[in-house]
C-alpha cells in the first residue's frame, strides 16, 4: 500500500460532467484538488447524444456558467450546430441547444483540466472510499494507491455496477467499451448508503454515408450563433488569442469547431413507418425490457422505441432526429430510437426508418443499468448524511443528463471547498435557480426514475430565465471565489447599463407617454422607440424589453415567491430532535428524521408530511425561538 | 407576538341554545366595539369594560341588528390565549353565530385557522409542555379534519365536482406545459382554441359551484319576507306563530305595532327574515309617520310579501289598496282568522294561491310554511350545501381560481405566449388545490407523461 505524498483538499472521483465541474470549481476556489478518472481520454465524454442544452437543460448550463463553471464555454468552443429553441414562445422558455463535436468536447475539457491551476488529474480506478468514524479522508485505487484528502466528491455516473444490455446479451460496463466500477458500490453500501437501480438507454449510431437525407427535413443552426456563455468576450478575445491572425472568420470564436469548419452542420428530421411498428411487435419477445430482464427503472420522458410503439399504439409514426456526432466522423446519432432489442433485430429495424432503408449501424443501441444512491440521503449541500466530508454529484444521485450532472458537480465542488475552509454550504433556492430546484427535488423528494429537468418543475419559471442567469447567480459565484473578477465586473457593467436605460425610458416623455409606456405595448420593440440609446447590445435590449413587457406577470410571480419565502426562511436546527414533538405521527416523524429538512418550506415538500405536521413543527420551533435562515 | 386579531365560532355548529364567537388578539376589543352596541345602563363598550365582566348589547352589521348578545370581556394575560379575548354569546344555531361572525370579520378580524386559538395559547406560554401532546392532537385533528371535510365528509356531489374541476384545470395545464417543455416532439397538445374551450368549460363549472355558493348566501343571510295588510288583520300574530314565540306585541287596537320588527325564523330549514310592518295607513302622529316610513323601506327590500287578509270580514277598500299595490310583487295571500265564519270573497285567480290559517289555533300554519318555502326556494335544501358554504375559505379559493382562469383565458385570446398563460393557470390549479389539499407541481409531470408520447 502506497500513500500518495500530496494531501488534497478535495478529491473528485470521476471525470464526467459532474466531476469536471466539481474539480474545476474547487481548484478555481483555491483548493488543492485531485481529479481521478478511469481513463483520462474520456474526460467529459458524452456517452449519449453529444448535445448540450435544450429546454430547462439550457437554463442549467447558463446557470453553471454564471457561477463560473466550464460547460457553457466548452460547448461554445466545440459545438457544430447551435439553436435557440422555443423562440415563438415567451422569454422564460427560450432555451439554447447545441450539437457538439463529441471528441472536441472531451479533449478541450481535458485540456482545460490539465491546465487548471491547483488541479491534478490522475488516471486510476477508485475501488474504495476511506473513512474513519463517519468521516471520509480519501480513496484507494485498484493499484493499491491511497490518496488522502479533506473532502471526497464521488461522481461515477452510470459506472457503478454498470450492466449493459443488447437484447439478451449482457455485459458489465459503464459505457460501451468501458469497464464498470464494480467494487465502489460495496464501499458506499458499507458506510451505510442505500443503493437503488436505474436504467437508461442509447440509440444506435449510423454511418452517414448509408443514409438518404433527401427525404428528410433539414434543420440548420441559427445565425447569429446563440452561444451559451454569459462571457462571450472571452470566446473571442481570451482563448487562443494567436488564432485571430486568420481574419476571415471572425464571426466564430477563434479555435472553435465552427471556426474550423467555417459554418454550422445541420441536423435532419425523419420518422418511423408502419413497418417499424409491425417489426417491433413481431420481435417484442426479444426485448429484455419486455421479458422482464431489466430490473432498473427507465425514464418516462425518454422511452425506448418499443415502449413508444406499445404504449401509443395508434400513433402511425414517431419522429427521429439524425444528428452528427462530430465534424471528423461519419457517425450519426439516431435521436428518438433508443432500444434494447438484439443487434440482429436492430439491423433491420433502423432500415424501417424513412430515408434509412440502406442504413448501416456503426454501434448498436443498448440499455444500461446502474446503481444509484437514493438522493434523500444527502443534505442540500450534496454531502451525505451518513458520512461527513463525502459529497455525491451527478448520475449517481439518480439524475440523467450532462447538464443536471454539471449543475450538481459545480455545487458539490463549491461546497466541498467551503467545507475545507469551514464555511457554510451554499444552497440555491427554488426561486433562485434551476440548480436549486434540481437539488431540492432530489434531496427532498428523491427519485425513482432518472431525473431530468423540465421547466414545469420550477414554480417560478418566469423569474428563472436563461437570459437572467447572471443576474441571479454571478454575484454569488464571485462571492464564493469562483467567478473571476473580470466577469463579475462585466456583469456589473451590463446591469448598470440596463438599469440606467430603464431609468431613462421611465423618465423620458414622448407626447403624453413615457418611452417605457410605449415599449410596454405588445407590438412595439425597442428599436421602434422615438429615441434609442445607440450601441446597446442585443442582450441588453432584450433584457429591457422583457423587464418592461412582462412586468405584470413578473410582479405576480414575485408575489408568489414572497409567500414561498415565508416558510423557506424558517430554519430548522440541524440537530432538531423530532422525537421531542409528542403527538406527531410516527410516519411523518420518520420521514422528517430521515430527510432532516433545512427549513419549514422544505419540510412541507416531503411526500407524506402533511400540512398539519408542518404546522406542528412550526409551533414547536416558534416556542423555542425560531431562527431565520441567513441569506447565504 | 401576533399582530392580527382572529375570530371563529367556538361552539359546535348546529342547533343549540347558545353559540359563542371568540375574538382574540391585541385589537380584540377595538374590533368588537366596531359591531357591538352596548344596551342597558350597566353595559359599556368593550374597550372600557373591566376585565372578566359581561356586557349586554347588540351586534350590528351594515346598519342592521344581527342579534342580541352577551359579551365576556377578558383582558390579557389571564385568558385562554394570553391575549385580549372577547367571547360573544349569541343565540344558538348556525345562523345567528354565522351572522355575528360575519359582523366581526367585517369589523377587522381575520378568520382563525383551524386550531389557531390553541396554537396561540401554546405559543404565548399559556399551555405548558405537559399539555403539548394535546396541542398536537388538536392541530392534527383540526387540520386533518379540514382536509377530511373537503375530501370525505363532503363526499357528495360537491366534492366530486371540485375534484373534477381540478383535474380539468390540471389537464389543461399539462397541455400548456407540453407545448413549453417539448416543442420538438411530434406530440399534438391542444390548440389555443381547444385550450380556450377547455377553460371556458372550467369557468362555467366554477360559476356553477359559485352559484351554489350564492344559494348558500341565501341560506346564511336569510330571505326577507315582509308581512303586510291593513291594520288588525293579525300580522303580528302571524309573525309570532311563525317564530314560535311572542316577539311582537299583539293587541286588538289598530296601530299597536309602531315600528318595523325583524326576526329570523327557521322555516323548513330556510332562514327567513320576517319583517312585520307598521300599519301602512295615513299617519296620525309623528311617531306613526316614522313607523310608516320605515315600513315602506323594509318593503322595498323584501323578496316576498305575505299579504294578510281577515277571512272573517268582507274585502275592504284598504285590502283592495294592498292587493293593487303588490299586484306585481312576489306575494302570498294569507287568509287569517279561518277559525271564524268566512265572509271574505276573493276573485278566483287570487283565491287559488291563498292559504287559510288561524293564528289563534295554529291551523293551516304548516301548509303556510310549505307554501312559503315553495315560493322562496325551488330546489332541495341539503345539509351538504350548508357545510360547504359556511367554509368561506373554499369560496375564497374558488373565486381566486376563477379570476386566474379568466386571466389565462383572456391571455389565450390575446395570443399571449403560453409560458405567461401558465402563470395564471398554475395559480388557478393551486387555488382549487387548496380546497382538496394539493399543489400544482405534484402531479403535473404525471399528467404530462400520461397524455403524450414523449421521447426525442
């Protein structure tokens, strides 16, 4: 047994989307950080569709970015197609989405990690968590090396006892071609964490050259490109500054994938046919899902194609998106076509898709089952309740999606770093960020299917817009020491401009109306105003329009937030003993004891805890001198 | 510790000799004095009354006397809640207590939450830890009861309707959310027109429910029935018979009733506010003139007129004058003194709906009550209605839901974007959810996944 001589503040196990954000956040906050991964070449690998963003997920990425995370910038630099979704609807559901070059994404992220000050990357398989008296102090690898540190963040994704299914063929592994982490689960179980089993799937990858796109609807990217990052200046000026010598393609970030290929790649829309349905029905007995071989619970929002055909039998066809996996590969991702049918069935099955009559599969679709930790065993800081200084983030907590993983990763990184410095954890509220909604849902309600973010999960959608993520989180990101000063200054400048322009509009009259009143009319846009301030950026103009045009709705939602905050600001002491409340139903007491809600508001969201229980709890806290939660 | 003054009916609802409306809070006496008029020389306003004394007087609301009451004044801290407490004892039964509560709420008190008095008692240190278990029980049983009341006790039609309303709103919201969260899926959520039609249906549904609430209003407020007729046909005797006790002074001297008398009678389960009018004839003196003026006023507000005729005498000019005057009014002819030989002759069309009674013997009174009920209330009176309607929280929630639904519908019409429409729809779902104890986000995703084939 060898103990690595350097002692770390934060040890991150796993180099996926949660792990990289956690490691980068901790390192950027000044902690000596170690990132352990089974394979350095798969840092930031996109196991499923190489796409970032979309409705609600795009919001998460914007928030990660506003806090000082890497996902947005990495997407902007490696995306091959960018779109803003939902623009025909209101501002709260606009969402950026990008199709990325899979390899470019992971290699850039690897490079960022390698160059990050305070961060060491090391390739090793972690097999065991080291704990002492309910406190984590390090990990051990399969090569019998021990790394010691103050805090440990585990982000193992689908690798915990991963089991892949293609038909009835089963193979251990976290991702096609990669080994599973088989022993770490046991280690987690040993310290007292309860594990469950989830399932997810991925569709086949097809060879572009075997597809007839002529019958399909083409989906081009948006121009100008709707980038993810709030700090676009960086894209164009900071990174790869030497690349700007090539003046011809200034409109794309120097060194980016778009810059290399000088334009965006399209995606294609096609559909299944009657033959698809018939073929699936004829082969249903070969599906491990239908034969009951897969025990894990799959997501309802991302069903396999056999699920769709069976559950919605009268639908004649289902749409399939064909999306490129990269600029230097012919691999095409068949979005909407995930299946666990055997390979020999898949070969014929993909050929029933319109335009895929001669399609060749490069990689078969498969389903993967994996262990996850019931997330109600975590505090909202993402620290486990049973083991101090141990944090979990990402798919291990029952979520699905890179963005959900990244959002947890950055928070776990921030909170592990704060623990090192003996600071209080940062907990985002439901009215503050989608990340707050995500973590609160996980630790309060738990999940029994892979949890994906939807805007309908957020009560205060109108306030949690992708366009104001910086307004909601930049200050916090800066305060915790993650968001760089120059970004913070940019943010301050931008909102100052917005504030003073709003002020001008409210006080400048045109005839009997103020400019603000004119702009509030639905048909008027900023440019139509009789007097405009020249040189305002698009995002500033848009912010001004949203603030004025949706003021009524936003105010109404703010009122709802006020009501919500009343209970949310009532703290429950961490060591509160629910046994002290006589007369509380045992079932409620057990739930409360297990979840240990931080506030009365959170207590009320636990399933099975009734309004009467909350009322009772409130009475008790009040009697014993209730404290207000400090605002951080 | 608490800034507001709370009030609630503290005795079990139902028929009883007495009912108590309790007020607690720092403004308890000020609020009480806004609707309490001390009567008699030993009574005084609550604010100046010594602690632990009883004051006699009347509760007034909107210029009308509601009930004669006794008010116990108890100053903090020697009270149940350790706050200033006024306990108003009024006549028993649902109606007087409800009317007094309405008066108190209109004077600035807030309706107490279930168990709130006990909660305050506990929080203000009135109840010690040993009694805490009891507090828990009370909070539990009351809150749970409130829920149970919504869910089970009213398992009748009404509760089902509220559930159906919530399901329908939820369904609409799910369609809106599907548009927002899954724009790229080839699912086909309802079009704006279809969503609007759904909301119209929900609105109609709410109106129906709120109309029941309006019926409930009648149940609470009472129906005003004026008793008219020429002097000495037995108007006051009829009033007494309907009330079942002597309230008006009856005497054979015409014009004895100098003032308008209002009393609430329980007739076939309906609260009927009976208004006995002073003889509507030319005034002999100033006092009578005032009486007549008030009678006219009372008549103007009446929803039904009981015209009393003396069956033992022929139709007089004064009778005919009344018949003409109320020809166009909803009225019921009462032929009193049916115990005597009949000398009254009426045209057939008038005689048809008339009811013969004898206030002396009580004969025909039951038939009169039936006829009265028939005229006032066409439908059946169910206890369920009363139970629901007394819960003003439900009504309030439904009204808020209606406003929000309307806003959402208007927004749909004006082509406002769906994420904004959803803001109000959620408010509506949550408001209706308050009645059945559920929030909007709870089953929203289930509803979405249940309806659409998702999975890009």
